[in-house]
């Protein structure tokens, strides 16, 4: 099993609030002391993925962990034919406005999975706001599609399922959302016991909302369309990430996820280092101690 039969309080001593941004509201937890660190989660989870890492970083940093738009307790605004409301550019703007509302003009930034895509887009679109960037187990979205192989397509089937026109994937997932959630998590996890009961309860509750299922499909629809167009425009313009960057990845993840991470990021960033973590895809939950240590070392330099 990839969840454990014991619960622990989640984000003890962290404050929570909802912050109004352009077109929606973002649920945020924050706590700790020191320079601000923004942590962004991925699919199909919520900010809860950072629970252990946040606690480990809170002595050295002010940790901010929001739910992305469309996920968890954050708003699910209406979409459009271009899927622009769920583009990583729109999600990145949310985070910039959240950090401004919290009084942070500049901050460290880390994102896992879909949150990593929001994180690198935020850094490219708002380079004056991010002082250091860490991405966890991703390469840029355009590169993800351009580097498709038989193995990667098989391992990332959900990328192509979730982008199908509504309401096809929504209807299929909605028939048994908890089964789909647990299957997706277990398929990409390499560490039994990574998901606490409290975390799984939070994920199931959030993912059982039909609006969340639709919004997260929109996230992927934006990925294969408008997000790739924006990435291509940056490549064509020669725009790169200039702040120091750390690329982390799970050494026990899908084989196609481990290949070429650094070679790819070197095309997108001027100052990037890489580090493998001994786990599968869900670094913050499978290896919170090692993940927190890598982030702390990088952000404190």
C-alpha cells in the first residue's frame, strides 16, 4: 500500500486564508520565520503534499503553500475555448498576486509536477519576483510533448486522456473519483507509506468535487495548447530563466522521467544545477527529509 494507517495533524501552527486574485480566490496556508518560500503542488493533489517539507523548512523560512486555481479549496473559475483561465500564465499571475497580498515582493519558489510548470512560467513572466527557482520532477511542458516516446506515452497516459474534450474524461473520472485518484497516486509512487491517512482523506475530499475534476482537466487542456504556444514563443525569443535554478527528480521514477532532465533544462536556464532524490515521482511525500534538505541548501546559499 502507498498510504499508511496513521494520522498526524497537518500544518500545525500554520495560518490559513483565502486571497482574492484576478478572477478567483486562492486558499493559502503560511507559517514559519525567515525569507519567504512559495511551494506549489501538482496533480492530483493539493497544498497538503508539502506538509512534511513545510514543517522542516519553517524554522528557516516563511513557508507559503497555496492550492492552485482549480484545485483543493481554491476557486474554479469558468474556462473558455482557449483554456486560458487554466494556463500556467494565469496560475502564475495568481501566485504573484498572492505573494503581493502577503507583503512579499521577492521570494524563493519551488514547484512539483503541475506546480513546477506554474513555477517556471512565473519565473519567466515575472523575473523580478523570483530570486531562486526549484522544479521537482518535471521538464518544460513543450519539451514534455516534443520528447514523447512509446515508453513516455504509456507511462503518462493521463496527459492524453485528460485533454480530451469535455465532458468525456470528467464523466469517466466522476464515475469513481476515489478509485481514479488512488490509482494515479499509486502508479507514480515508489515508496510504501508515503501518503498518510490524513493526506489521503484530504485528497479524496478535494478530488470528489465535480468542479475540481473539470478544472484539473482544463489544466491539462491548457498544457497541450496555450501553454505550449507560450513556451514556444519564449524559445523563439531566446528568453531564459536567469535566476539560479535547481532541478530535482526522483531516481526511482518512471525511466523516461529520469532521462535528459539536465540537458533539457540547460536549454531553458542560464544557471541550473540538478540533483537526484532517491524516490519516485512524489518527492515531497516520498522523501521529505531529503527534499527539504536539498531545498534548504539551495535557498540558503
